[in-house]
């Protein structure tokens, strides 16, 4: 009986070791200066490289960020994406237009953290007729921080999806982009 138990424990330990070996996080890959990504799939790495390139193509430095992809929304507090303290989490294995927009939005949060001062934020709040930059008491779409990230993501993205904020017509978004970045929004070809 003890031999069977020991063999069972040994098999369980071997299985746990094998599973642990396959469950290790992917190694981080540098896709642009200051931009690292941990992803299991090559298309996630390519998406991260694309997103960093969209900042650069618009005349903005890509934010210093570590991007991590997750198979479920647990890594993002139940959301599709989450940004905090130089880290962006994207919680989907699908790479599509929505994932692209989400990644740009979350990277834009980090860009705002790195590149906007109090005066810039106050000018943006006044322009957008908002009360606070990031008050948890305000609805998501009425926070300056969220509107700023939506504005930048829309301006540097492919503009296939609309910005998910009120007053999201292109001229208004372009004016907001200029307030936040100090440069004109890139022109869309086509």
C-alpha cells in the first residue's frame, strides 16, 4: 500500500513538474526601444511591434512599457486591457481590430503618465468639459485619463473603430490630441 502511495505521489510530482515547465511565462522580447512584450504567440509580438510603431509614426516616442498577454481576463481585473505603473496587460488570445485598439489605448495611458504635466491635463479637462483627470467616482467615459487614452489611441490607430467617449467626432478628437501631445494628429490615408 505504501509503495502504491509513493508511486502515486511520484507520478503527481513528475506531472506537476512537467506542467510547471510548460506554464512558465514567455520570455520578454524587445520590440522597440523601451517596449518589451511577454507573449506566447508570434502574432501578439507582431501586434506589440505594430503598436509601438504607431506611436513613432505619429511623431511620439513609444512609452516605456512591458506588455503582457493573458489567455483570460483575470490578469486585467475582468477587462480586456489594463495599464498601471509601466505595465500593460491585454487579456485575450485573439489578435484583431479590437485587440489592436485595446493595446493602443492601454499604451496611451502609460504615454500620458510619462508625457503630460498638470497644466496639459487641466487644459484637456477644460477642453473636454470634464471635472477630474481620474476620479473613481466619475463614470469611465467621463474621466480625463480615459478620454485622453481614447483620443490618442484613435488618432494614432487605424480609425476603424470609433473612440468610445462622448463628443468623438474627428475634429474634436484631433484638437484633443494636439492639446495632449503638442503636435497635430496624423492624417489618415485613404
